[in-house]
C-alpha cells in the first residue's frame, strides 16, 4: 500500500483544485448553515464555492437544488 499522499504516477496528470471544482459545476451543490441579519438560514453553494442561493431551512435548500436539476452533496 502506498502511504505517500501526493505521489503521482508517471504520465497521470494531477488536477488542480479549480479543475476539480469545474467537474461538478452546474450539477452539484452543497448547503451550509449561515446567519443573515441575525436569522439562521442555509446558503447554497455551487461546486466552485460560489454562493448561488439562500433558503430559510435545510429541506427547502435541498428542494431548491433538486428543482434546479442539481444534486445536493454533503461536505464535511
């Protein structure tokens, strides 16, 4: 088992962070709790980290993602 983390195979390019984010752009979105004007809300972000929406609760945030033909993903 290879325990070195950033070891590349010859001839296999390693994608940049931006390239990885572009893979899910337009198809994946994640939700993060935020506070807006003292109120709890849930911000919706695209794969590139740009905020694309805001909802008053998690269920509505997930529903908005699905309604826009995207897949909600969990980010830890």
